[in-house]
C-alpha cells in the first residue's frame, strides 16, 4: 500500500486516464495498459507533493540494484546510476578475485549471456569517480560564473534533443498510420470474400477478430504518438533549480553519494575503443533538471567525454591523475 501511494502520479496534481483497456469490445475483462499509452493531464488539481521530489522517488524504484560489493560490506555510490550504452541495462558492481582492490562495473546482460548485449562495458570505479567529479566541478563552476551562457547552452541542447525525438516519433507514427490503413483494406477484403462464399464463417470470425484486436492496439499507440511531442514538455528543464543547487556546491572538493543523488540522473557508459592509438572509454553524464550538458570547452577536445583506461601495477601506488578536459589520463 505504501508503494502504491509513492507511485501514484495523482499526488503531483495530475489526472491519469486509460491505465486499463479492453482487448476487444466482445471481452469484458480489462487489462493493464502500458504506461506509454496512458493519457496524462498535468496540473489539474492542487498537488500534495512537489513534482521534482516525486520524480526522484520513482527513480529510486527504477534503479533498484545491488548496492554492496560481493562478499564485502562496502557500498558503491554509483550503483543504479550507470546504464549500458548498447542495451540500456544497469551495470553491476563487481571486483576481481585476484585483486579485490580493483572494483568495477560491468553490463548485467553481458554477464548473464542472454544475447541482449555483446560487450561488457567494463569500467573501473576509480576512473569513474575521478571523471565524474571533474565533470561536476567543471559544470558547477561554469554555471556559477556564467549563468546566462549556461542557460542558453542548456536550452539549445534541449531543443536539439526535442527535434530528434519529434522526428523519431513522427516516423513511427507514419508507420502506424500506414499499417492502420492496411488493416482497413484487409478487413474490407475479408467481408468481400465472406459475401462471395470464399471464406467460411469460422475462418472469417477468427481472422476478423485478429485484425480488429491489432487495430485496437494500433489506435491506442497512434493516439499516444499524436500527443508525444507535447508530452515531451512534461520533462521541462529547470535551469533555475539547477543554478540554485550549483550555488551550494560551487567549490566541490569530494564526490559523495549525497552529491550524486542531488546532481546525477544517469551515466551512460560506452565500451572501450581505440582512438588514435589510445584505449579510451566514453561516458555521458545526464544531470537532474537540465539533462545532458556539453560546455564550449568540452566541445573543443575530441576526447572531452572520454576516460583513458589504465591498469594498477601490483605493489605500487595508483598512478597520479591529471585533468584533461573532462576525461582522465595517466601521467608518467
């Protein structure tokens, strides 16, 4: 019951329709509808809980995953934030048996060998910690000193993402509309065949039910996609809220779980690749309230969003790290 209350969007002041549906008008049973087919009307009544806080609660349910390293009591503050760039699955927290100090994350689907992902997307925790801390430091300092420029950059990035989403959804909508017309023609042909006695009553009923069910689902998807561009605005940026948060952490010294929870929405981890003779790994950091942000100095370097992969030598201290744009590299 507590979980039902915490996941009820009505507490934000919204009205959610079409959470269930009938597969056919002949069937009385109501089935659960997919969330993407819901019709959501926002800010209809006075909210009981702040929307941003409610969204944070939903992410805690979505990001449930192992927090503890195997056979240890240590916790990873990155658990639940890392996503595979290939399949979108969570990255699991692990360590090597011959070197327990080497803690890392790797793709869940790859480790399960279920065929959904072909690469491990392995990333070391120490590399990740340094890169994320440097990235947050760069973003917060820039946003604190150049607020107007930061807002302009964020708005431009959001506009590009919105344009891409609109094109993707528009193409999918065209496909659904075309299929809907095809089904209309198929049903008309079925009636003609039935009238001409080229189709038995049993076969006619079976086939007509099949296409009617498919068309019923198509209509729900079409209805959703026609409004999807407008619904993208439900995830509007909150630059002012982010700037307010930045002012509290303008001089970031240490990366903690609390800072991650306040700033980070998700981190997309790509597989390692060879770039100009160096083994590098790309990560994309998405912030709460503003999403993915790429500052001018980050665009200047081709390696801005990459981490250089290094290994820790046995019986020696970890190599010193040097800042390079938003990446990490080993120094001699």
